[in-house]
C-alpha cells in the first residue's frame, strides 16, 4: 500500500493519476489487513487529500480521477475506527471539507461533468462519514457554502429514474441530522435557520415514503438521529404525519429499516411527558401499540424486538395505562413474550412492562378512589354549607318577622294610647276613686304627686265636709274655663245671667255624681256660690264681644295634692277674684 501511495504522489498527468487510483481502490476493497490498519488508512487519506487539491485546479478532464478519489476517501473513513477518524479529521478535516464542498459546487455549476450525479453522491457520502466524528460537526455547520449546497440538494426536485438523485438527497438529510445531534453545531444552524427542524422533518417524511428500499432505510436512519435533542423530539411527537410514517416503517421489508423505526419510538419515549405518552398510545386508535406489539412478538431482528418492548415500557404511566392495558391482545402478548422469547433481555423487558402495567392500574384505581372520595367530601361539604346557609337565612327571616311583628305591635299600642288619650273626660276614670278631674289638676297633677289607693278610696272627715263646696267651685271654674266655641256676651239683666249660670251649674253637678245625696249637696252649694256677683260685675260694663275660644276636652278631675282632699285656700278660693284668676290660669 505504501508503494501505491508513493506512486500516486509522483503521478502528474491525469491519466497516470487515474491509473494509480484504480489500483488503490482495488487494494482498499480486497485487502482486509489494509482496512483494519489505522495507520495505513490515515496515510491514504492524507495522500488522497493532497492529490484532490491538485485535480480541482485543472480545467477539464479530471472527472474520472476525482470520482475515484472520492470513492477511496469514502472507503477509508467508513472503515476507520473512531480514534483514527478523529485523528484524521483533526489533522486535515477542515481543508478536506472545503475541497469536497468545492467538488459539489463544480458539479452543480457544470464545471465538472456529472450527468449521473455519481460524483455528487460520493462527495456527500464522504461528508456523511466525516460528520460521524464529533470534532467535525462544528466545522461542517460553520463552513461557508456547506448549508447552501445541502439546502439546495434537499429542496431539489428528484429526477425521474435517477436513483443517485434520491440517494444524494437522503445522504444530505443524514449529514444534516448528524450535525444537529451536536449541541454547539445545532446552535449555529438554528440561529441562521430557525425553522430548520420542521423543514428537515418534512423532507424526511417525504423520502421515507420512497419506493426505493435504500432511500427508506436512510430516511429511517436519519429520523432515528433527531430525538436526541429536545426541540426535535417535541416537534416529532406533535407531528401526526411523522408518527404514521414511522408505523409504516415498522412494517418495512428491510430489517434495518424496522429497527430504526422502532428505535425512533424508543428514543422519543425516553424524554416523554405523561401527556405525550397518552398521545402516543391513543394515536390512530392504537396503531402505534399494534405495530410495537407485532415487532416485539414476531420480528426476527433482535434490536427491533428490544426497541419495541422498551418503548412500551417507557410509555406506561398513569395517563396512558388504560389505553395500553385495554388494547386488544396487549397483556396476553407481553405474557407470552415473557415466557417464550429466546433472548433473556427481551423476556425481562416484557415481564417488567407487564408488572409496570399492573402496578400502574392499581395506583390508578387507588387514585380514582381517592379522587371520588375527595369529590364526595367536597359535595357533602357544599351541601352542609348550603344547609347552614339556608338555616341562617331562615333564622334571619324569623328574626326579621319577629322584629316586624314587634314594630307592628308597638305601632298598634301607640295608636291605642293615642286613641285612649283623645277620649272625652266624661268617659275616663280617675285614679282617685273614679271622680272627675277639676281645674286643680293643672296645678297638682297626680303624676307628680301620686296618691295612695287607701286615701283615694277612704277620704277622711275633713275631705267629706269640703267635698261639696270643692265640687261646686270646680264646676264653676270649668264653666268659666271652658266657654262655648263661639260666644258673644252682651249687656243683659243680672237676673237673666244668674239664671243661666244656675242652670249650667245644676246640669254639670247632676252629671258628676249618680248618688242623690251628693247631687243635693252640690245644688245647695251652687246656690251659695258667688257667681251672680261676678256676672253682675261683668254685665255692668258695656257690651263686649269676646274672641272665639275652642273648647278644650273635658278632663277628669284629680284630687288636690296640696291638701290631700282637704279644704285649702286654692280649693276654697277667696272670693270672686280668686276664682277668676284660677280659671284664667287653667285656660
């Protein structure tokens, strides 16, 4: 291999370079020792890189050696181990990426004849193998012109009956998926193209439905890379069209395609929330559950069975346990796999999934019972609160009714008292033995000086002796104090006035007591009263018209509280002047 590399370095003409590259390709294809020797691979990559730079500066005729050189680089990096690939990328990675981008651009611009697109596909294959190395992702994302050629290839319409065109598109999607799997490289791309993830998913969904099995395989492989970062994982779960495509890929004829489809579901389930797990379990009436159950129980690919069962185990949670456990044949299939599968790891995953479903069902049942108990307690508390509120309202209504009744009773009592106060004096009874009030009640009211019932009912001898003259004077004072409503006093003879006065006193005295003895005493005392002299003195003057005086209601006489019913100066009076003054004061 060293002789071939030296010969390649010495070759100058395109024909010599092409012939030497043919020998190098045969050696790389057939010699297993060369394929496993990292030192030889590293030296081969350096020699090819230097000669590629020389060929790109030629104007024409270099298509065949450039194509062979890209194929040789693809074999070197595909067979190199992880360490050898890393060392080579760190040594010549940046310059090699620039040369490969230049090859693709020349093919696109027509400077290199590539009708079959063999050179373009091979150059993208080399870039894909380089992108596997972690140290190559950031140079690929930041390399000028790299994203331009990849986006052009993704958005390029496929040429009919051109398999290489579809393969180059699938390869480009794979490169982009590899770059996005690295956080720092992803930040560079997402800053320039915020909607890059959705655009990539649309392209992968389209290529996953291709009729070419190789294209479907690469599409499934590219989709498998995306769930490694959260942004793409969230978008993938919400894309129902992508989930449907993955279900179709789980039934693909290629075992590797089925493996990557089941692996995609498994990658998505590792960082999935409860709502997302329920969404995955209920998608298309359990289509995903059916596909995973079929893969886990019947697929010949070990990785496909393991990924399918691991996905079922990951999506079992409180929100998704009912759809999973209720899916037709799920529990029976898991039990059968747990007992009959040939691989111990698969049996263990199936048993763990079944036990997880059982425990989740019990937890779900207990949570539902607790929730029902809480709802019942809340309902009872609400009913009790409503009952207490109704009771409080009823008590408030009763209190309001009692208050209104009391107010109404108070109003009735007030009206009764008001009506009782307006009753005429002749119909009221006194507090002192049922006697009428006299004009002295104004000066000596019993409310201020109340009399004892004994003194009211049993007057002494002096009271009896003076009662006749007192009642007579009381009657006279009322006659002077309460004249008619409209009275005109004119000059008349003294005899006529005296007769009228006697008649008035006789009527009043007769209405005050029903007993015969008291009536006689009052009549005899009234004949001795000094009224005629008063009237005579008043009639001696010229005729005087007095103003209209409203008659006050008659009040019952109250006993004199000065003398306690005995005769005193006020009760007896001292002549006409005293009576007139007392009567005026009473009015």
